[in-house]
């Protein structure tokens, strides 16, 4: 059996789809939250996302989570963080930037967000290949 068959149920392709759905559910919930509450210190959300990155990198290397449900819960949490960071950043721009700079600021934030997604996609290819070297 492959290492992932010993650790969790289901094929990796199915797990990846489940992870994507769970992440997007978290993003959708938190992006919908701007009407109810606002987070002014969005840098804290970025710090928490970095902590998740370190945690998931360690999990990929050492495989210490005893259950797939821990992974699913953390992915939902990551989606909540990402969506909250996104929506609160745009909320802050819209409400705190002077009107004559608002359109430019929103455009720059959109381009920066897209660039970050592309950069993450490119880097993930190399990181994925590196992590796969450690399969047990």
C-alpha cells in the first residue's frame, strides 16, 4: 500500500477535491461576513495564515496528524482566514481611502491579489515536488 492509503481513507484525488470544497466554503462564509463585523487589524490574519503554512509544511514532512478530520478542520480555518483577510482589506480600502484615490487603490489591491495567487501557484509546483521526495 501507498503511504497515504495507510494514513487515510480514499484516493488522493478525492481528498484534494474535498479539501478544495472545504477551503472554498470557508472563504465564502468569511467573505459574506463583512456585513456583520469588520476586522481592522488584518495583519493578524496574515500572521495566522503563515502559522498554518508552517503547520501544514510540518505535517506534509512528518505526517503527525492522527486523523484526516484535523486536516479538514484546519483547511476550513484557512479558508475562513483567507476570505476574512480579503473582504476586510477591500472593506478598509473602500471606507478609509479618500475618494480620489479609492479606484486606484482597489485596482492595485486586485492586481496584487492576482499576482500573489499566480506566484503561489508557481511556487507550489516546486514545493510539491520537494515534499514528494519525503514520502514514506
